[in-house]
């Protein structure tokens, strides 16, 4: 094959690739044409079929949700309902992808992701779609009053978001008569897989040690014969159940028995959105009735909290905004 022939083959190949790209880009943003969630027209669907595929009716969503719970419950084990709040930041996608790959190994689990937004973001939709587990995507926009009430805690703290997750569990467990346990976990927490099996059979309210929180290496209860002997923490000893937000699990049955109990803000800052686990749990259990779980004296959950990435060189060399990260 001579040089001229090779040049001709390369030219034809490039023209073919360009033609295909232009065809897939007719109805799609250039930076999103590979994303089937944002741009399903790559499969040459019509506008009407695309809309019906990506925006199911309330009846279709209800059927889908029922299928999720039925599939999870079909494995005979109590379902773990993991309520995760998330908000937009540089590490959001990375944290959710990391958590997704952990949850893939957990049987009988429904992941309820509550996004701080007025509408579902395509990024989170895509992550959940590729995760291939039973997942629900809810949205709640934090009120402006919550963002600005307390200057020492300007971040979104998630009371309304956790209540949205509780609402979903109550409605669907009431309809589907499901059995399971509810746990609140942040999107940047880390878990040992044994943790989910440890909390799965919670009869009422279980409590356990949490690593890397409260300014300590670990925080939570010391257990003796399945009950709380004492608490290890730096503050909050005056509370009956001084437990970390990630330090308890509750049987979903109790949420149906106490339908008017919701997550509240930390007194006296009830309107700032800081979640108060003690007041919430006091409706379901007392310190004496808590189920103290310690797996062979190990911590199985850690609040690692993703740090703010160092990206100061972006001022000198901007990254391509068309590449999603």
C-alpha cells in the first residue's frame, strides 16, 4: 500500500467520524451528546418518545418505586433504607460514585438520594442510572432562611431533606407493607460492608460507634450485654441520647406508628436546619431500650468528610468546562 492510498483511507475515516458526530449532535448539546440521560437522541428517538422515556407519569413512577421495594424485599432480608442528602460541590459526583460502588455489594437495600435542588440534576440522574441498584432520587430546595440563620454554620444541613426521605419511606412502606430499617448516611461517609448486616435486624432503635466525628477518633456508646453502658463523646452529655447523626438506625415500623414525628433543628436554632438526633429518637426509644451494637469492638462507619479540593491553578490554566467531572 503506497503513501497516497494510506492518506486517502485516513481522509475517508475522518470524514465518516465527523458525519456521525454531526448526526448525533443535531438535537443535543455538544458537551452532553455521550450522556444517554441528558441526550437520548443519540439513539435517534423522537422528541415525544424521549420525553415519555425520561419523564414518567406519576403512575409509572409509583409502579417503579413499588418494583424497587419489591425487588429489594424479595431477598427475604429486612430492607435497609439508606437516606443520603447531597448538595452541589466539586466532590459531589466523586463522592456519590464511590458510595455507589460500596452499596452495589449490599443486598436488600434501597438508596434514597435527596438532592438540595429545585429539580433533579442530570449528573446525579446519570450516576444513579449507572449504579444499577434500587435508588430513588428526590429533590428539596433549602429555604433561604435556613442558609443565613446562623453565621457559624452556613452550609446546607439537611433537616428538610431527611424529612423528605422519611416521607417517602412512610408512604411506600404503608402502601407496600415493607419491613426494614432506616439509616441516615452522608454521601461522603465510608462503610464496612458488615455495617449494613449489623443494623439490618434492628428491632426498634440501634446505636453504635462512629469514627472520625465530634472532634474525636470515634464517638458513640460503649456496650455491655447489648445495652448502653456509657457514652464516649466530647459534648452533649446532658442529652438522654447523645448520638451522632450517623450513629443510629431505626426500624421502619416505628415511623408508621408515629407518623407525626419528624427531624427537627438543634435547639435553640430550630430554623437553621441543624439536625437533632436526640429529640427525634426520644419519640421512639429511651436510653434503657436502645439496642447497642458493637461488632467485635470495631468501628464500621466513618464520617470522612471530603475536603475542599485545591484548584488554585485553575486561574492560570482553565479546565475544559465541557468535560463533566
